[in-house]
């Protein structure tokens, strides 16, 4: 299989083979060509060369509709739901498209949707999809694919926005499907998931097939080495050795509609984690604090001085920045060049006198920050839309780093980022923390919280239910605190 | 859309949030007008008001569906005129008027297909393609008639009936209007085929990923809109007994305004036939009322514009409140 | 023009108008062409298809580029054309205006039907038909000067001469048939005693007839200009009468004036032109008159028949 | 944005992909016209053609910036007319014409502020608010003048100079146009303040999440567009020596078409001043050429529409090809 976008050769000689009833993982760095290959299989993109065979028969797939007819289901890396339409209708959209029924089902549609959703999450199928949080939307996407009568199911980073809890539910479903003879292609950057859930793993690099193995035959480092093509060291940077320094940010009694009485402080040198289940309100807390949403009440101190944050522009002025969990919706400008994206938070940095933008400086800034994040892009002049998912995430992160902030609130910072780059980002965060930047990380990926953070706050139903430090940061403790009604139980853990 | 929201009040169950607001505004206007003029609440006046917008409302239906699919059509006015001109010319050349009408509607559908081709296959924006179509169709009208209106006074009574006849006390044009609106409202609310229009307009990519042939949907809604313009043109011809090459200049803004007041969004995925028709009723009601009250010409535009703005603002707050309440 | 009233080969005269597709110009240009042919001149129709003053000025200036002998011009607005007309005159091109004027310019002549006379005639006809103490209404098209004049003049005439005539409706329908339908429907509802209506153009008259028929009432409709449909309605007795400017005469005499303006040497008038150095061919105002169209003579105003007859 | 693209051909370095295509189309038309008419390549003809679009081009600048920010303005025609009327009325009442002009521009800015208020604070769509503004502003024009043009023949020569004067052989109106275009093209391409317009139009939410006060940006672009209409109205008044209440009917479509041909997108985030001006030049060139060639009026609309469509299609393919190549 080959595919080029202009001079970018996304796929050189990619090949992939899937057997009935197996869960086959596809791994590779950001921009390795995984999504491109899947898009070709689903008929969204047309290959420049190569062929697809199903049951040994060569097939031509020229549209997603054709792919569906062949029994291929696809959960995309980028969430694509109709925001104004109810969850139920979103789930049955493909069905409606191919249905021979003339009329829409009424209430029965909602019941059927509820049934599909039940094993995954508790979501009201009558709500418009646009009102759901990103992770809930991700679950709807999965539910949508499950309604198809498919023989081949492609899941492109379905767990990137999910917590361990939901992910486990998904794996259960996947195993059930595989047992019924359905072949599943599973793309993920989480090594544990690949090795724990899948039967075989294929590694791609630079658009090429590298190796395919049974998971029982390989170790995580085999896979990672194949991905990056060289030896890698430890995944997480060392944690803070001495006790944290002065207080950078203190928040007291922050409250709004979806969270209450949130207090915490952020100290020099440490990385603070915020854990919890989907919908716990972690994103809301960060957005409330930065005035991006709602009208949160409460007091905030920055470097020991109490501040009144008027709006987000004011926050940026004071050096507080927030990375959104929804990179496509509000994280990046897909249609604008990478350089313009990275400069967006503070254009003065790339401007000369009288606010005249200096193109060379803008490009240089993009190059510099892009390099430090291992951004894989041909040129800073390219539109962000032409990047792979993980690289878009790096652009979103680069936007924040460009303003040299004092406090960074990161919502799912490494969502969709490959192992190598993830370690790189973690390293950068650690470096920033040591340099005196306050860092708060919201993550649904437990290993990230555990491996990266010096201290973890757990949120459940809009309240902070507990604080974990050092060796107490374990999967079990976090999950216990995160469970609904955890407030009562929190005493026992300390 | 509205079909899936939970427990709601009686009115809003009947109409949906958006429509309720409009119904309220229209009722208030009705009350005010009844007080202001004794002639307002009379059957002849109601009849005249209904006649005034019934044909254009057919175009509103087409435009609303097109808007929902994410498109727009600036050529409705000149395509309607072209329909009149084509049917009129054929009739004057001895073709049976019913066949002439069918051919005219077919020609309009053809124009819709050409617009659809440029939008879906070539990949241009509806706005620019239909702007060109607007100019070209107007040119065709001029070319066909030499700029002169066609006198079709000799149309057989049976044909004129669709424009000026009555069934009982109800004018045929209003009956046609009610049927078109009822049919398309039902289709759009309840059938799977028209549901795809919402999906396509709401998020074309998501729809395509779900196996919907979105280009086909967009193509068909484009053709439908032009076809309904053809139907409207034929009825206008029967009603006025003439075909005017300059008919319908500026119609597009009126029609789009009606759809938008009725809840359609210019970015697609939203809107309803009932809402759009209520929007058309509101606009028409304001015009008729100002005429009935014999308000000075120089004030009419100012009042119309202000009422339009006030209605949309009021409706906006109402929908927002209802939406907020619904979430509680 | 050495040998008198004759063009030299290739001498061109232009008729420049706005909204070129409008049928009003057709008989005017026929008259223009006929006069041109009689004198062995070339006739060209030009202008802008749009209702846009900038575009008409551009087309006028482009006419000048081609250096015609004269231009018969319908200026969309008076003052914006002062400068372009003067420039044309200064470069030796004769300019006559028709149907609308630019009085402050140096144009040599202005030919039109007298809108005031039309209005007075219509007023008298209304009074003759419905009596001098009845209710009447008007439709209008604010912004277009000749339509505006027809309406305001009639209202003024009524106020002055027939104070018992009551103006009960005055609506802008801007030549839009459907708008006229709405407006007249409402008028008929609001004023059960409405007896007559004066409409300054034909497009609105079509809507007014349709509204009258739909309401099942009797209304004396009198309007200016004609369309095939209003002609038929006149024949059928639904429209009382139409007043139509003599378009052919307007074009023919318009050409003559333009031609004469381009040949200042033809005549030696008794005035100071030689000393003061102006074009002696100055005719401030020519009235081409208007036709009264009723049931009896409507047949002669079918444009198709006229054009067919002219080949 | 083009400013940051690396190695490109000479033309495209000068203009950017979109603009190159337009320049090519315009050059081809120039060549054809030079062959078709000996009068085409003359200075008076060039002057007449340039004068025909130079003032409207100022409105195109405002509209383009507004479109980039994600808005649209249907009221440009009547706001331009209102500017003429206000300035004219003040002048007739003895106000110094320069002060009258400033007041008129201020009034237009005020209308822009009202539109901006309804869009950003109330939360309505530009389309519907400016539709209402279009109707209201036209009503104000009629009210102020009684529907009749104001004769302003007595405007002092010094003031008329901005409309009909010349600097050397170059008309002042064209000089103003060049300055306005050059200034705003520079501002939009190179300054931080105007870059925010692109961010806001490209993805309003992402812009808000980048700390940009998007409502303020939208408000200001709305006011800017109306203000530039005011400027255009004043220049028109000086040029025509009159104020016409019916001026500019339908101008909005022309202006939006120019911007869209020039690469602006109706969904925001895209467009350039240079491109939009080239679009205006193209449209105006086609009209002027048809007039110069004395093409039958019955064919003019058809030809205009077809050329518009052909130009956009050609340009579309060119941009697509360049984009593919440009990624090299
Ligand atoms: N539309 C496009 N235009 C240009 N280049 C593209 C386009 N889509 C993808 N690419 C390029 O193709 C390469 C492969 O991208 P792809 O999305 O397949 O990566 P991926 O393996 O899915 O990465 P990730 O893990 O980050 O999702 C990347 O270099 C990307 O920049
Ligand atoms: N615009 C909205 N309207 C209604 N409910 C919302 C909206 N945004 C979020 N919510 C709800 O608020 C709750 C808190 O969401 P939030 O995104 O803060 O959770 P979280 O802890 O960040 O988890 P995650 O982002 O992983 O879902 C969720 O139940 C979500 O469905
Ligand atoms: Mg990917
Ligand atoms: Mg979250």
C-alpha cells in the first residue's frame, strides 16, 4: 500500500493482515501512517498503489458506504458526531443511511440506543451529542460502531480519551466480538493495553511495515524499539527528590455548577495530578479556574499574591494557561498554518514595532518549539489539518509553551501522543517544573498520573475526595477515591 | 431533533421550542392588529393575507430543506421567473398548458442539477454557484421574452384554477400550499431519507463516515429547491395570467429570512418546515398589517426591519430559556 | 453633414439607458433606429443591464471612448450625469436626454411625455368615473423620479381641484406584482368604499387586478405604461384605462434632436450663438405626448404585433 | 498566511496561489479584449473602468475583513446610501461638507455598532441582523429624503475634488482606493491586531481558548465594515454631486461575490484583501467589456453568469493544483 499527500509519503510499503476473530494491534509513532492506512481501508482515502483483499478477494473500496457494505466498521481517531442531533440518532446514523424502512423509529430508537450504550457508560441517549464531554462522545463513537453488523472493526485510538475503567469495559466487549469471529484492528499508544488485550501486534514506522508478532512473543521494549527504530530509556523522568519549594498557585473554595469547594496549591518543582472518572468535573475545574467557562467563585493566589482573574485573556497575561482536552474543537486552528497556531496566544512575541508581524520570527519560533516537542511536520507553513492526530496535539501544546507560562493546566496533555514523544513531553514538563513553572496535569491515563506526578488529587462528582503522594499514588487508591460516593471512604486511605 | 427531548409543555409538545416562540409572537401581532383595525379579523382579509404568501411559502420549503443540508440558493427568484417564462412561452407556442408547466418544472429541476453538479462534483460553494445561476437564469428570462412580460390571458380556465380558483371558500393556491407544507413537514420529521439531510448538514464528515452518500444528499436537496421554485412559478403564472421576466428580484433574501426566523441555521443541520412557514407568516403578516393600517411608505421599511429584529431577539431568548429549562 | 440632413458613412448615434432589458426601451429604440435609417446613420443601443448608477456612468464614458456623433441618454439620476454629459459636449458629442433629465448639465435637449399632464388627465378621468367625492388610493415606487412625479402630481391635483376626494391608501410596491397584490388586498379590506386607484407603472397594476378579482370587488384601476397582461385586462374591462407615453415618437424625435445637436452648422438662428460660442440647437423641453388606452384601442398596443409588423 | 510559505514561483511569491489564478484570468481577459476592441486599451477606457469599481472596492475591503472574522453584512448597500443621505441633508442645512461627511461616517459606524451589539451581546446571526439593518437603513434614507434624490450641485469644488478631481492624470477616487487597499492589505497580512481576525474566523472557540476576546474582534470588524461603507458613501456623494436614497440596491451580492472569488470563505478564517480586489476587478472588467462590445443585453446576463462560474471553477482547480504542488 502506498499513499502520498503531495510530497509527503505517508505510506511507502505498508501491509497489514487481519484474521477472523483476532484482535490485532497496530502500533507506531505519531505520523507513522496508521490512520492513513485505516482511512484507505474505509474508503475515505484512495491509495496511490496497492490492494485490499477480503477473504482473498481483491476489493475496491471507494467510500465509507462501500466499506460498510463489505462489513467494515470504523471508530475514527477524530471524533465526528452531529452535534445538534441526539445521541440515539448519532448511534444509528449508519443504520438509517442503509435502512429500507421509510419512517424513523420514535421512542424505540432511544431504547435501542440505551441498550447499546448500557455496557459502556451511563449517557442519556436523548441529549444532543454536542452537550457531551469529549470522553462521552468517544464512547458514543464506539457504540455507533458496535451497532454495525461488521466483520472487521477498526478502532483508531478509542481509549485516548477514556479512563482505565471505561477502557476495561471496552476490552470486555472487544473480546466478546472477537469470540464471535469478528476481526478487530486496534490502534493505541498505550503499551499495556496492546499487550494485555490483543493477540498480535504490527508495528509501523515511516509508512512502512516493520514487524508483526504474537504479543506473547514480545516485550514492551521490543515494540517500542521497533517503533522508534532505536533503544529507548526509561519512560518517565525521575520524580522530585527533595520536598517541593515555594507555593506558586493556591486556589481556595472554587465553586461553580458542576464542582464545589475545590482547594489546592501548586508548589515549585512538583507536578500535580488530577485524577478521576469520566465526568467527574476535572475539566470543568480547570476551565472554571481560567474563566473559560461559567462563573466560578473562590479565591486564587499567584506567587502568594491574591489575584482577581477577569477572563482567560487576563489569565494568559498573568502566565496561567490551559490546554484543552478537545484539540479539534477548541485546541487548534485546523485551517491555519502551524506557525500561526503556535503564535496565537501572544503575537507580540513574533512582532516587531507597531505590532507588525515578523514572518521569520514566527517561523523560527514554530521551528524551535516544534523541535523540542518532536513535531513531525514538513514545514511550519503547513496547515494543522494536514498533521497526524498526535502531531496536532503537539501543536496544541506548543501554543501554550510559546508564551513561557508560569502555571500550566494540562487537560489530557498526551492524548494520542506516541510513547516516544510522550516521554519527551513528560521530560519537558519535568524540566519546566524544576525551572519554577507550576504544572497541573489532568489525565485519564492512570500510568501517566502514577509515573509522572509527585502528588495526585482525586476528583469525584465535582469534589476533591483525596490527596495521594509518593508511594500512595497507586491505581487502587486512585480508583477507590474516584468511585462515586468516595468522599466518605477517603479517610481510610491516608 | 425536537422529537427526542423529554417532558415538555403542551404548546411546545405541539410545536417545539422554536415554533412556540414564533406562534406567540404571531398571536400577539394578531391581537394588536385586531384591536387596531376592525377589518383585520375578517375572512376576506385572512384570505388575502394567506394568498399573499402561500406561493412563496413553497419556495420557503425548498430553501429550508436546502439550508438544513448546509446549502443555500440565491437563484430562487430568477428560477421562479424562468419557470413562468418557459411555461408561458411554450403555451404561447401552442403547447398544452399542463404539459408546458411540467416542462417548466423540469427545466428548473435541470438548473438545480447543474447547480448541484458544480457544488458536489466541482466542489464550489453554493453561494457563488447559485449567484451565477441567479444571473444566468435572469438572462435566460430576458432572452426568452425580449424583456417583455408575456400576456397569458388566454390560459384555459381549468389551468388558471390552480392560481385563482377556490375549493369551497378555500383558494386552491392555499390548498396546494397546505399540502406541500404538510407533506414536506412530515417527510422531514419522520422519514429516514430526509433524516439524512439533517445528518449531512449537521456534520458532513460525520455523515460521510457513517456511510451516507453526502454529495448525493446535497445534490438532491439542491435539485428539490429549484424544482419547488418551478412549481411556485407555475402557480404564479396561473394566478397572474402573465409571465414576467423580472419577477422575484430580491425574493431570495425574503425566503432565507423566513427560514432563519423559523430556526434554520446558515451553517446547516438545523431548521424545520413548520418553523420556516411560521417565519414566512410573520414576515407576511407584518407587511399586510402595515398596508392595512396604511402606514406611510417612509416608515414601513423602518418598522418592518425593527419588527424583524425584535422578533428574532425575543425568539432567541425564548429558545435559550426553554433550552436551559429543558436541561434542568 | 455637408449635404444637409444626411450622415456621412459610419456616423454613429448611441441610445444609452439603464436596466437595458426593460421592455420600455424597445419601441423607443425602434423609433430611434427608424429616424437613423432615414438619415443614413448608424444606431447603437447601449447602457447597463443593472439598476446601478456607477455602471451606467461607466457605460456612458465607454460610449464616449468610441467617439460617436451623438448620444440619446436616459440618465438614471440627474446630478451624477452633469459632469459626464458636460465632458461629452465639450468633446463635441451631442447629448439629448429622454424620459429623465439632467437639467443642470449642458445637454442640448430633453424629450419626454409630461408626467404632470398624465397625472392631471388621470385625475380628471377618476373624477369623471367615480364622482368628485370618492375614496381613492395610489401605489408608488419611491426613488424613481417619473413614477414619483406621476403620483405626487395626481395627489396635489386632487387636493387643489377636488378637495372632497379622499386619499385612503398610499403604498410602495416598487413594480413588484406580488407586493402590489398584498397591498391592494389590504387596501380593499381596510376601505370598503375604495373606488379608484392610480398606479404609476404596469407591474403593480397586474398585482392590483389580481387582488381586485380575488376580493370579488369592483375598483377603477388606472395606470401608466402597459404590459400584455394589463392590455388584456383592459380589453376584459377589469382595468379602466392606461396612459402610455408615445415611445416611438420619443425615440424618433429623440434621434432628431440628437442629430440636430450634432450639426450646429445647419441652422443660423436669430441669436447671439456666434458671438457667445454655444450650440444653437438648444431645445429645453419636447413633449412627445401620451396615448390613452381603453378597451376600444387596446389592440393597437400589442408590442408583439408591432414588432412582427416591423420585421 | 501565505507570507510564511517557503520556496514558490515568482508570481505566487508576489500574490499567493489564489491571487495568481485571478491575475491569470484577468490577464487573459485583457488580452482577449485588446484584440476584440481597439478602444479597450485606451487611457479613457481604463479610467472609466477603474472609476466604476474604485469606490465599491472600499466596501469590498470592509466586507472581506468581516467575512474573514466569520461575519457577513447584507446592509452595505443601504448603509452606503444612508451615508450619502445624511451627509447631503446636513450640507443642505448649512453644515460644512467636510464635517457633514465626518458625521455621516460616524452615523454609519453607529449602525455598525448596533449590528455588532445584536451579534455579539444578544447572540443573533450576522445574516439576520444585517438583513434587518438593510431594511431599516433603506427606510431611513427614504424618510430623510422623501424618496427623492438630493441635489448637491453646490458642494464646494474642494469637496467634489475627492470624487471627480485628479492628481495629475490619476483620479483622486482611484488614489483613495489604492491607499485604502494598500493600507488594509498590509494591516491584515502583517499586524498582530488583524491577525486576531483570522484566528477568530477560523475557529472562534479555539480563539477564545487562546485568550482572544473574540466578541470584541467580531464587534470591531462589524463596525469597520459599516464605517468603510460610510467612507464610500461620502466619496460617491462627492462624485455624483447628489445623494440618492435608492443607491446601492443589490450591492451586497456584488461585494460578497468579489470577496468570495478572491478567496474569502463564507465560513470565516480565509481571504485576503488583494484577492478580493482582484475579484472586484474581474467582475467589473466583465461588465465593462460586455458594455464596450455592445453585446446584446439579452445575452449579457448569461455571459456574465457563465464567466463568473468559469472563473471560479478555473481558479478552484488552479488553487487545488498549487496546493498539492506547494506541499512539496
Ligand atoms: N490530509 C493530509 N494532507 C497532508 N498530509 C497528511 C494528511 N493526512 C495525513 N498526512 C500525513 O501523513 C502522515 C501519516 O499520518 P497518519 O495520520 O496516518 O499518522 P498516524 O500513524 O495515525 O499518527 P497518530 O498516532 O499521530 O495518529 C503524517 O506525516 C501526516 O502529516
Ligand atoms: N456543555 C455541557 N452541557 C451539559 N453538561 C456538560 C457540559 N459540559 C460538560 N458537561 C457535563 O459535566 C460533567 C463534568 O464534565 P468534565 O468534562 O469536567 O469531566 P472530566 O472529569 O473532565 O471528565 P472527562 O473530560 O474525562 O469526561 C460531565 O458529566 C459532563 O457530561
Ligand atoms: Mg492517527
Ligand atoms: Mg475532561
